[in-house]
C-alpha cells in the first residue's frame, strides 16, 4: 500500500526498500562519517609522520667505535663525557649544586625561591591547568611582578592554553609578560606535532628547576581518593643554570620575536646561589598515601659535574636520541630507568635488549593501572615480551601515576628531566634534561628507584604471557599508532 503524501511544509520521509519511512536519527546516520573522519585524520597523521621520517633520516641504531673490535666508551671512561659533549652539544661542567626533589617537595622549594626573587623569574611548562596549584603559582608570580621583578611566563599552546587564558590577564595587570609557545591553528596543523615539552623555572638567573613537574592538581592530589602523582625533579645552582635560562630565552624569542639578553636574565656569574632548605630535598610527598623510601645522606650535593641537554626536532637525529643511545651502549653494570610514557621506537628496544644480553642489569619502572594514558601503557606492553625475553626486567608502579623521567647508568651517570621514551620526545618535541656525572647524585636516585620498586609489581615473562586475548588484541591495535602517542 502506497504511503500517504506528506503534509505540505513537512519534509518528505526517506523511504526504505519496502516503502517504510526510515527514522531520522542524525547521530546514527552520521556515525559512519565520523568513523571515516577519524580514520582519515589518523591516516593523514601517520602519513605526515612517515614523510617526516624520510626527511629526518634514520634513527640511531647502534653505537660503534672507529676501529673494529673496540667498544664504545663506558659511562665510567673519561672519554665518555667528551663524546657526549661533542655529539649532543651539552656542556658538562663542575661546580653545580644539585638537589633531588620528589613529588610536592619541588613546589614547596620552588615557591620559596620565587618569593626571594630580586631581578627575574622565568617559568616554562608543557602542562598547566587551572586549579589549586596553578593558583598558588600565579599568586607568587603576581606578588613578584608587583615588586618590579621581571616575570616571564610561557606555556605550550597545546596543553597550557586554558590556564594561560585564565591567569594571563591577572599576570599582565601586575606587570608580568605571558606568551603561548607554538599555538595550535587549523592552518598550521603540519607543525602541531612539534610540541615544547620543556619544564623549567629559573630565579634571578642563579637557581633553576627541571624535571617532570607540571602545574596542575594531579601533582598535589585532586581528591583524597586520588593520590598525588609520583614525580622526580631537580633544583640546581651553578654553570648549568645559565644554559637553562638561555634555552628559555631562545624559546621566548620563538614565541614573541623578542630575544632578551643582558644581566637581568643572564648574570655574569651563575656559579653561586642560595640553597633551598634541607628539609625540602628528597622528602616524603605532602599528603602522600604511602611514605617514600628512606633517602641517603647527600641528597644535596656540591661540585657536581652537570649540564643541561637541549634537544630540538629537525633534520637528522636529535640530541635526545644521541644521548640515550650513548648511555645505553655505555652502561656496563646497571641501567635503571623510570619513565612515565614508554612507547619505545624499535631501535631503542634493540639497544636495551643488546645491553641486557651483554650482562647489564637493565630495569624499567613504568606506570601501572593508575596511568593517566591507558593507550600509551597498552602500546608499551606490546614490547614487553621481546624485552623480557632478552633479560630486561620490568616493574609497574602501583600506588599512583608515576610521572618521573630518570635514568641512572652504573650508579654514576644519568639524567633527570622531561624526556619520555617515545617517538614524540625523542624525535618530535623540544626537550630538556639535566645530565650529571656524579656518584652521590647517582646514589640518591638509585635509592629512590629501589624504594619505588618496593611499591611496584614485577612483570615476569610467564605473567605477561598469561594476559587475556583481549589484552593481546588491544596491544596490537594500539601499536599501529604507537609513533603518534
């Protein structure tokens, strides 16, 4: 039976194959379009990534000596520092004072130092969100700006935009300058993959901080049920501060077109600086649900040989790639790595496996179920079987999200910073990390590492092979887009 004609002014119903009007549910009809759109975006991103790889060239696959049969210098070999300096551009100088700070202790020390600023404060971060911690930072900066201290605040355009829009007017009204680095625009999506993942605070050009910290409430605990993120940062004075401030000023020039120079930000002598209170170093997190491991004496160490690694994306390999390859190849006894986002490029997997096979005790401490990025965890787990089979040992942290990015080789060489073990940090992002060559700093970090392992679950090869079919499928699917994570 034919359908009745539609009332004038009403849309004509769409007829199905049997003459019945189909229900009009735009969200149902458009679902396939959204799926296709998502697939198209992912496909385009993968294509851009592949083209970028062709332009950049090959990643570091091996570290070799000029003469056959020789091995690259070990991290304890005096030649090692010369090689690192030459191949990464990092100036490793003695005379630095280094303090390892965990969890909320970094914010306590940082806010105290900002309150003492007399000439300048520069702040740069990748991740900032409105909240209690962000408000405390803004309050401290406003107070200093009103006291005629030069205050420059800069955040990445992808992850700090909302925070800067909220606090920016108040900061500017007080006399501070605010800039957004690499804002995301629809007409410049080809540049959107190159983020600034740098985290730094410099006070008077003499005291500096770097590490994994962000200015968001995840770092101090969003609620009684959500423990603060476990993180590790470093406060330092000495020659390495100058490089940290210079890296900020170069990024500021990129964001604003202003290249700032002079003693206001780069004082002639950066080898002196006041020390943060001893109670703020390697301390338990304020409000933590479980205590930190006991820390050895010497959490604050003088005359440390250290330098700031600055890694920028571009043609060829990055400084971060070269540093990591040299370090893994140079480890002889132990390699202890804590990292928050582990989606290693295949070449890094090969380097870690080669280290384990030559007898190095390679241990990875990674996020567990409390990760804030489950997809990244699944992608990383796709590499577990190969790593475990080669002798690498893996732990997943239980109590909270672990956001630290630390590395210690043979108890003497390593880094604290913001570099993740993924394609984004190693090839696409701007990154910094404090490199050090000092057994006292190594001992502090190794002690923290052992304490964290006590609150983590070891993933053995047998246990990993018992995972569900769904877990295996999920790993394989997410691994397809691993270079984009």
